[in-house]
């Protein structure tokens, strides 16, 4: 990553459609966000997506600007057939551990290498994977098969394979939803989850998968209240959770993003949400839906990236590898073989 301009805002924005509007170009040029995030609404075809990622970077004058996507596989897939490969859910890959841990690791590595190649081809350079949340019984299925496993050691090990394959494939990974969303009983897109488990229980399970992957370059918070740490604020807006749990106990020192500020788990207007996330210690505020009025409110209540955040971004960028040529079809066929499909 080249040196960031001093006026780079501590924000990542979405956009509304498959092409940039004149308003969006002008707004992004003035707001100068750290980067962008795209969703299914933005991803129509490979050629269209290459144009959009080029135009986003041109709008802010940074050819290496981060452009994120949630290409997890399964339910959370933004680049979909018929224009892109059908990507298996993490839970399907994690289930292979019961057959043979080495098989599961090979499948995760191959799948991630394929994803990295697919994303780079259309100008995407950050994938919001792996989820290190746990697939815990009785919890809301908002996580479910987005998680590799219920066991934090298995989740962390497969997460490492995924993370390393992302980095060697030239795509930045983002572990999520730190310090753990798997125990939530409600969907944080719609309402605020409150987790009442003891601190010992959280440390043994939910937090443990993240502690084992504290070396991750980027992470994304969860909009979840942990009453054992802070009964008043979700992790995204809690200085206690960010400092005492994420930074100190887990030991994560990479670039910390909020989850989407538009989600209904958060209180206040969009400007208040952005200010709260940054005040709590998030390095970057994430706003995804591309609605102009909300983006203006977020921009007005944001700040330029701190020197610490800029240093974290630069340190993370140095870990990106230069990918080797991937024998794409051979990798697809081998992955299908591991998954037991034809």
C-alpha cells in the first residue's frame, strides 16, 4: 500500500448500484474514504465489476485502495453463479474435519485460493473472511454454517489456513466478528444481541478462536453486548470491549473495522453511530448500504485516520504476497473431489 494521503477518512463506504453516479464520484472525491465495500447489488458481471472497481479507485485517486466484499460462500456470497463459481459454505468445509483434518485443511486452502483469484480478477482486494465465530447449538442461525465449527481450536486452525491462503493469494483477509458473534440469540442486522455468558465461558470458547488468531492483519467487530464486560454497549461502541478484550486479552493489534453501521443493533442516528465506533477504538467505521443521506451523516461525524490506524494498515499491507499462477480448473476439480461431488 502506498502512503495514504493525510486527509484519508477513517471510513469505508458502499455504493448504490452497478455503476457510479456523478454524485457518488463527487462525494467520494471530497470524503476521501479509506476504501469501499461491494454487495450483490453491485456485482452484475465480471466486465461490469472491473469497471466499477476501477472507477471507485479513480474517484479517490488511489489505485491500490481497499475494495472489500463478503465472499464467504454458501448464504453469504456476493459474486454468484452463473457468472461466478458456486462457493461452498464454511460449515460444509469444516464438517470435513470429522472425516480427516488434513482433508478439511486442503479444502479450505483450495477454496480460498480460488476465491482470491476470482476476486483479484475483478479488482477486489479484501475479503471479509474468515469468520471465527462459533456454530454453537441453540444460537440464532445468523451465523450457523458461516462458521467452520463449534470448537474454537478447529475454527482457529481452519481460520489460519484460510487467512494464510488469502494473504499468499494477494487478498487481505478480515477475521470476524471479533470477539465472537456465535452465541447471539438474535440477528444483529435486526436487533441488538445480548450475551449473558460468564467471562470465563467467553474466554474458553467465543474469545478463544480470536485469541488463537491474534496475528490477523484486519478484524471486524460484532454488534453484540457481552454483559460480563460491558452491559451498556455493544462491542463496536464499547471502549471496554475494544481495549480490554480485543486489544489486551485477545492481543489483536491489526486494523480494526466496525461492522456495518446501518445494522439495527446500533442505537442513534448514523452520525452518532460512526462517532461512537471511532471513539470506542475502531480504526475504521464501515457503512455499507450506499444511501446518500446516511453517507453524508457518517462523513460529517467521522475523522481522518489516526497515525496508529495508518501504521496498522501499512503493516498489514506488507503481509500480502504476490500470487503464483493458479491451475484454476485443477483446483476446482480437486475441491469437488474433497467435498464428495462430481
